[in-house]
C-alpha cells in the first residue's frame, strides 16, 4: 500500500484533505486484482462504511483521474472501469461478440505511438486502451 501513501501525499500537496472515504476508495482501487467500477468500489466500501455516498466515489475517482493517478477505460460492458497507474500499463483486446478480454502488452502499441508522432506530430496518450473486435474463437 506504499502507492496509496504516495497518492495521499500528492493529494495533500495539492490542498486536498485525505478523508477516510478517499482513503478507502484508494485502497479499493489498489487492492483490486484488475479493473474496478465505481459501483463495485461503492458496494465493497459500503459494507464497512455504511455512510458512504456513491457520489463521493464518483467525485473521488474523477479527482484521481484528473490528477493522473488512475486511468478510466470503457471495456464495452456499459460501465467505466478504473485502474491505478501504480500498476503496470497494459491494454486490452475486447471481443465484441463473447466479451473475452485479452491483455495486450504496452510494447505492442509502441510502433503506433511512434508512427503517430512522426507522421502527424501527435503525441498519443496510450496509458490504458481497449480495442474492440473479435477474438480468434469468434472471428
């Protein structure tokens, strides 16, 4: 949970208080084995802290996203998922037919990033990306 302490310190430096709710939300993101939705975070914390409001979760996630501490990815299931930037960058191939999600290494997109920069002078933010299509089994 060292990353949680780092984020807490960065929030404090920017003038944001580290409330118990924010701390629990940070811990839920860091403790998740993968991507987690605001609703999943809310359900998890609400068991221990019944006074939590879903709007607090949304506001905290938005703040963390704006500060570059979490990424937000639409995995095609109707819910946005969040992932800590304390974890390694990775991307996803999402099958539109069966819903299978395949992790894609960051280096796979390095040539695309270079090409966008060289050809268009565009610096792509490829921290977390979901690419939709069909998996081998559904193609």
